[in-house]
C-alpha cells in the first residue's frame, strides 16, 4: 500500500491507535528505534523530535507488534488496517528487490 506522508495520514494512524485503545504520546528520550511501547498500559511513546514521516514510519513499525481487535475498529479503520497489514514491510520490499536484482544478473 502506498500513501503520502502527510499530517492527515498521521492523524489517521493516530485515530487507528485510539480506536485500538492505545495511547500515543510524543516525548523526548533516548529511543534507539524512535519509539517505545509500554504494552501493559497500552501506550506507545514516540520521539517528539521525529518529522511527520518519521512519526508515520514509527507507528507503522509498531502496528505488527501490538494486538489489535479488528472488531473494535470502525468500518473505515478496519479497511485501512487490513490494507496496512497486507502491504509488504520495508524489509520485505528491499529483500524482494535484492532477489529480483540477483535473478537479472
């Protein structure tokens, strides 16, 4: 799935987390990956110094690691969440590109 890295996309991701009963906090700290997840409290802490693109990427990286009950999501969010889940991650995409390059060589 491709989407634009805009503040609107960030708001949509934040809404998805809110409907999944997760709290997103933007804080400063020493995050190796740009975020930290407090699973027992259902809180995702994102580095507040990240750009919009960085925040979106951090939230997308978090999605596969948390439990989201799709039944709790609104219809629009369920559809968007399924599209996000079905999209290959950056690592998978780069692996596929590497495989395609080796096959052509």
